[in-house]
């Protein structure tokens, strides 16, 4: 309270807060948002992983093989 953290948060996220207050909650919408956020998170992790491999000197063929191996092990 002393630092006005709640005030800062509400000012920064005002439109989202208002939208949440006046919108009826819907399970299907919530699941869709959760899936989208998970997908974005996964894409970001994959991008960071690829950048790390590039920085380590991996060739594009090495990176491609690495990603294929991961895909195979994830589906097995």
C-alpha cells in the first residue's frame, strides 16, 4: 500500500482489468487463451534454443538434425 503497487498495476493493466470485470467467464475461451499462451511460450523457448545452438557454432544441418531428434523423442 505504501508504494502504491496496486495503483500502478491497475493503471498499467486498466483495460484488461475492466474487461475481466465486465465479461462473463467462459471455460472454452479460457482454455483457448491458455493453449495460445502455451504455444507462444513453447515457440519462444524453441527460438532461444536455436539461437543458443547458432552461438555454439552449429550449422543449419546440425540444428535441423537436433530438432528432428527432439521431435522424434517427444512423440515416442
